C-alpha cells in the first residue's frame, strides 16, 4: 500500500511538471489608440496591403483603444488608420505606420482634422 501511494505522488509530480513546461506563448496583441478631439464621432478603420478592418466607433471628445486581431500584424506590417467622421463626407487618413506584433499605434484626431 505504501509503495502505491509513493508511486501515485511521483506520478502527480511528473504530470504537474510536464504541464507547466508546455505553456504556449502567444504574440503580444497590437493596439490602436485613438484620441478623438473632435466633437463628432468617428468610425475607425485599419488598412493594410490586403485588409480593411472596421475597428469601431470613437465618440467625440473621447479616447478608445482597439486590439487588432491576431494574425493581422505578422512580422513588421505597414498599415494606415482611417477615421470616417459621422455625418460628414470627410475621411481622415493617417500616414503609413510600420508596426510589429505587440506594438501600439497612437492617433489623434484634431478638432478640425486635416490629416492624422
């Protein structure tokens, strides 16, 4: 009986050590921070060479942080942020950003935006 208890304890120790050593590492999430200094709300998009992604709405005079989906930024990726002013035909397009997984892009939309 004593031998089986010792074997069971050793088996538990081995299983717990094996599962602890197999942690999966995921790439850090890339973020887009949008500070909207305009009184109008904006719909924010991210554009890469092959994708257009609707991130969501940023209310006027607020700041919001969006997470980009895993896989959208692989290695070093060039992207642009587009802000579509709600109730207006005006779009604001940022310069091109080079970003790596885990990076953060910060964009400020001014009261009367000319460009980001």
